[in-house]
C-alpha cells in the first residue's frame, strides 16, 4: 500500500561540477518530494544508453523521476527525418504529474521537443519532467521548456542532451514563476563541431524560489556553446543560478560563453549567481559575464522622456518577457502555460492583448 | 639589375586546407622598389607573410633566398634579424607592454643597432618627430587602443628604427585619412633615402606610389604572378583594372 | 642558449633556496596538544585571556571538519608532523648588527636591509616563529605610529587593552579550520597602530621567512588605521625548498577607520612544498579606502582570499591580484567583498597564468547586503593558459540583496594568440622572448601597482618561471 503522504528529501540537487564556499548556500538546493512506492509494478523503461546521460539536476532527481513516472516515453526520429510535428510533453502540475521522456534523434534528423508544465495552481503539488535526448551526427534538436506553476507548487525540470559531431542543440527555456521551480540542464558537446545555444528567460515574484543549473561540457574539437540567461526578480523572490562552461581536455578550438543579466525590482529579492568556467585545454576561448542591477540610469532617462515612471519602466520589462514567451510558444500547451502566468502577473487584459497581437502576426505570416 | 637581395623561386604555399600560392617567382634587387598588385583575395598578403615565415602557411615547394642565404626554413625572428621587415595590415595589440620598452628591446637585439639608452632615446625621439607622433605615444601600450592610422605610424616607426634591408608593406595605406597617408608616405620615403633598403609595396591604391620611383610592378591573380612590368604597368592597371589579367588567369586555368 | 637559461634559473633560485642550520634552536614537539599550546603561551608570558583564547581555538580546530566539496587537496599535509613552534636562539633586535650572522645573511640576500635604508619607514623580519628584527624610523615614531610585535604590545600596559579589544574579532576562530589552528598556535607577526590623521610617506614592511623544515608559520598581523590616517603596508614571504610539507596559516586583521586609507601589498614566494592557508580580512569605515595588491607565485597549495567588508557608507576597495601557477602547484586564490554600507564601491581585477601542469582557480564572492543602497561592484578576471597540460578554473559567486545595487562580472580564459607571437617574432623576438614579453605585459597592471623593487622582483619571478621550464 502506497502511503499518499510519503516524502523523500533530495539533497545536493542542481549541484554544479565545481562548487564554492558552502557558507554562501549557493552550491545546490534541497527538495522534499513525494514518494510513491511502485514496488512490484513493471513499467516501460528507456533504453539503457539514456542512463549514461548527465542530466542537469543530478542523479538523485533522475532516479526519483524514473521511480515515480510509471511508463517512460521513448521517441525515435529516424535518420534524415525532418519531423514537423513537435514531440510534446504536457504536464498538468495540478495533478502532480511526473514525466520521463527519452528522444533518440538519429543522424541528420531534426525535431522540436516541447515541455509545457503548468496548472491553475490551487493544489500544493510536485511535478517533474525528465527529458533525455541523444542527438546523433548532424542532428538538429530544438527544445522549448515553458514552466509556470502556482505559488504553492513545486516543479522539477531536468534535461540532459548528448550531441555528436555537427549536431545542433537549441534550448529555449521560460521559467515564468511558481512556488519552487528548479531547472537543471546539461548539454554535452561530445562530437566535433557540435553546437548549442541555451537561452533562459525567467520571472519570479512573491516568494517564488527559482533554482537553475546549466552545464555545458565541451568535449569535441571546435565545439561552440552560447548560453544566455535573462531574468527579472520582484518582491521577495529568490533565485540561484549556476552556469558552468566546462572546456574539457582535448576540446581544441572550442569556444564557450555564458552571460546572465538580472533585473532586480523587489526590495526583498535574493539573487545568487555563480558563473563558472572550467578550462583544461589551452587552445580554447572561454568567457562569461554577469550583470545584476536595476533599469540603468541611461535607459531610465530615455524612458522617462517618453513619459514612463520607474514602475512603468519595470512593468515594461516584465511585459516584454511574457510577450516573448507567448509569441514564441511553439504549440498550444506551452502557449497556454505562458498565457496563464501572464494573466496572473499582468492581468487578463494585458495578457490577452499580446495574445491577440501574436495571433494577428501568425495570421499575417500565413 | 642590382645584386639580388630576395629570390622567391617556385614557391607554392597554403594553409592546411587549401593551396593559395602557385609556383611564385619573384626577384628583388638590393635597394629596389617593387609593387605587388592584384584583386582582393589574390594571395598578395599571403606572399608577404610567407616571405616573413608565418607558420600559418606551409610552403609545399620552392625556396626563398635572402641576401644569399636560404631562409625557407627559418623562423620569423631569424628572418627579422637577417633584415626582413613586414608591416602588418592589422598590427596586433599587446596589452601591458609599453611601446618604448618594446622598441628598445627589439633594437638591442640587433648588434648593428646597439646603443646607449641616451642615444636610443634621441633616435626614437627624432623618428617620432619625423612621423608627427606625439612623444606621449611612446609610453602607451604597444598598439593598444591606437587608431588604424596610429598603428600604421607605429609600424613606420619600427621600420625606420630597425633599418631592414627589405621592407614588405602590406596595405600600409589602406584605411588612412589624407593626413595619415601623407605621414606614412613620408616615412616610406625616409626609409628609401636614409636606409636605402628594398621595398615591396602590396597595395590597391596607386596614390601612395606617386612619390616613389618604382622599379618593377607585379600582378597577382588567384595565387599566380601573372604579369610583371615596369612602373608604367601601374598606370595601365589604374585605367583598366585587373580584368585583363583575370581573364588571362582563367584562360590558363582552362588550358590545364 | 640553454646554458644561459640555466644560469638565470640558478641565480634566481639561490635567492630563495638556501637553508641555514637549525642547530641550537628551540623546536617544540610536532603535533597539536594543549601542552604545546600552553608551552607557547608560557614562553611568551601572555595574559590569561590569550591562553584561554588559544585553548578554545585548539578545541575548535579539532572539532571542525574541512569542506570536502571544493578546493585543492591538502592530503599531503600531516599536522601531526608539523612543528608549530620553532624559535631561533636570539632576542629581537633593532639593529641588524645584533641579529645573528646567519639570519642577517638570509635577510641581506633577500635585500631587506637595503630596501629599509632606501624606501621604507620601518621593517619587521620574522624568522620561523619569532620576529628577529624590528625597527622604525624615528620621525615616524614621533608621529605616534606604533610598529611592533603583538607579543611586545601585550607586554605594554598602554597597548595590551587595544590588542585585547581587536585581536581575533575580525577573523573569528570559528571562521574555518585553519583559522582555529592559527589562534591556537599563533606566534610573531606585527602590530601596527597609525594615529588619527597621520599619513606615512613611506611603507612599512614585514618579511616572513620560514627556514625550518617541516614547520609551520602562524604569524598574526593586526593593523589599526585610525580616522583620516594613511598607511602602505608591504608583506613579503619566502622559504627555501624542502621535500617535507611546510604550513603557513597566518592571519591578517585590518581595521581601516572612517576616512582612512590602507594599501596592503603582498608578494608571496613560498617554496613549492608550502601549504599556504592564510586568512586576511579588512573592515572599512565610512569614506575609507582599502587597496589590496597581491602577487602569488609560490607554494604547493594555496587557499587565499583576502576579504574586504565595506561597512561604512561610501567606503571603497580595490583588489589587484596575480597568481602564477607552475609545475606541482595548485593555487586557489581570489578575494571576497562584502558590501554593507550605502554608496560603497568595489573593484576587483585579477590575472592568472597557468603553465607546466599548474592549476589555477580564481574564486571570489561578492555579497551585497540588504541595506547597501547604490552599491557598485565590478569584477574582472583574465586567465592565461600557456600550455595544454595546465588548468584554469574561474568560480565567482555573487549574492545580491539590494535592488539599487549594481554588480558586474566578466572573465575570459584563453591562450596567447598565434598572431601576437608572430607579430613579435617578425620584429626579431624569439618565440620564447615573445611569450615572456606577452606574459609580462599581462602582469603589468599588477606590477605597476607595486613598489619598484617588488615590481622588479615580480618580473624576475615571471622570467624565471617562463625560462626555467624550457628544456
């Protein structure tokens, strides 16, 4: 008999490859998650090779998800196939759904993968998505993750990608708020000339807690990694972001860069940023940067000239972020999550205003 | 023709991926002024770099003889000390290294230029004046934050200081305003007058050549030296462009 | 050519790598027991509070674990075999003539007396566990400046309460395991007091020399710069090469009062068997300024992060550092800045060079407190890889809790570009010379912040590192 209220504590979640002073409390996050016993049940599991992938939130989360998710979903995109229909992982966070997905993208194939996690936010639940992707030689993978959950909900969003020679991996992430949201993303550029772009946009307000771990391992020769995080923190939101560019020995000719830009609006915000470059090879270029602050004086002056107060200017940045999420949502689930969070933060009128413009734009394109 | 100073004989060279120069032959006599012209991407700069010994380019056949010595296998520093100078199209910035101490050390490396600190100061000062360079430049970091024109002047400063037997000026005139162009061409003239060294001018622009007596003109197209002639060839190119040479090169390609 | 290089290397190494006999020295048993701590305290004839503090710290030391999830390994450090107290048989002198000949010879080779004559306001020289020489110019003493050892200050009824008030308050013994160790067995170091409004024209300098094999040096430096005063303090460190691990676990507590300015320069050239686990911290008052200039060249393992607490409004700090890590070295260095006052500013600029399998880690933290309105902090960090067997990691952390603050960080890692080498070679520099030139240029922003003789020493150290490894 499964105990409905059983929980388990996952510690050292979202732990980066290299850590720093524990006193800063920025090395990891500890999460308490439900534990359903599935002893004796037999479920469909992913092929063994997926277990070798490094996932951003770490092994404890991987083990927990695989033990909770019932059937895993395996999708294979055939060599050379240009799949137009996206692979969608839709998670109803109100129901505390947990998904375990593995996608094998064969040589030269291309695919869009969408993870959309959201709900109305009434129930205190924990949901999770574990996405593992193998991108073979020359494959092109675009992953879009849109997460927006209620203020009493918790969502774990873990991903691991392995990219072979000449593969391209685009990761677009929208963390649109919620009680506790954790994103962990690990991309291994294992093959020569493999490339990845990771772009995270986030918004957190109230007492939201956002925790992010980005890891790019550059192993092949002449690989390129480009990681960007842009976010807004309001009220008493807390955010920790760890972003690691790991230039592994042998990654000759590789370039990796990472930059975070944080706008802090709330008086009680706690923002932690730990950008890391690990470099074990000389013929490489590694760069990172971070800027943390509020709307710059030059920008503010300009906007003031257009009649905007500081509050108006801040609102403008928040609107722009949600607008981006809504307009770029690749399918309806992701779109709905973005709209729902926009309604909560900006009010229905504003949210539907973008939506209408998005529709108009789509019509014009068609 | 004066005694041969530089003899590029049957040189083919390129990067690992692709051949650029094909069987190039070029002789420059001591004290002569040669002009190397050709459309963009013809391989002119590559030839300059190959003569300097840039390891980016691999010489697959041929030899380069300088001042009677086979320098094909020599590293760039040895060629420099032997008297070859290459003025860069885009001189590299070296943060933290003051220009003055850099000039002092490259000058002290050459036995023929060794001198006291006082004498050196005077010489550099005189050359800087000649080039309308403010003395404060000497205390700045090598090429760091210099404008394009300033960088080219610093190249001329090194040319006049090191007094090489052969100077290869790679597009030294490109991107300069009228004043800087005048200064740079004054520098080149001073080099001709005071050092009497040989010159290979790589250029698109014929203006800088107006005040120079040119001995030979060479035309390069697609890595081949396709024509050689007297100074008057420059006027011809000025009027008619490279088209004739290009079609000629294409024709040769077809014949093969 | 090869011969010339060896000569350069030999000359330079002999500058630091000579040892003197320990015969006749007082050397306490290895290991850490309350008895040893009591013996050190008794030898120094300390007030009871200091002995109590030492014993408490020893407890703390035994209780505390080392963090295992970050930092270089210190597995090679066996504290049961480190002698915590080694004293030469000599009294502290105020004239070099009164210093025993072999010790005087050591400092002469390091150029200390010469520098004192030419450009310093005062000098302290520590040999193993005790200060052997201390002197300050008369005109400086007349202004009320105190530069002495903590031991001497504790025996002076005027200064004992001051030491008691400040000692161990900025770096608590609970800070980390080696801070606790430090407080248990500290010996030597400096006490500096600069009265209100006094500005020293020349720097004060302390030089620390660890001669004994398998020993530790645990000096404590306590500097108080009163309001509006101005001091430049220089710290030099070196040790000969042994094959047994040596340990340096000093502590530096700097109190920079309102409107004061303190510049603290260090050139550290410990030998490559040294574990350098040093703790340095400054608290900075309103409108005051703290400047750190730090060069780390030596030691086998370093954990070194000078910390600045910008407590007062409009206080500021600048940190300029360079770390050169060569064969067998694992140097984890950087800094911490805590911005608590309003309108505080901090600027951090560091460079690191990795070569011959050396490991460099830049580690920093910038913490902006809730009340630090308009705090500004920029961190810039450049790392140079000189070959593909070395390693360079950059691990900064930022914790910002004020919406009006602005924090920027940027870091780059790479090698010297082929274009740069080619350009310099085309002007006649050999590849070796070109690389040395570029590395010296890279280090230039740091060396230009150092006093002349230290800048020269640093350039020599770089030259030695660049040349020594070839062939």
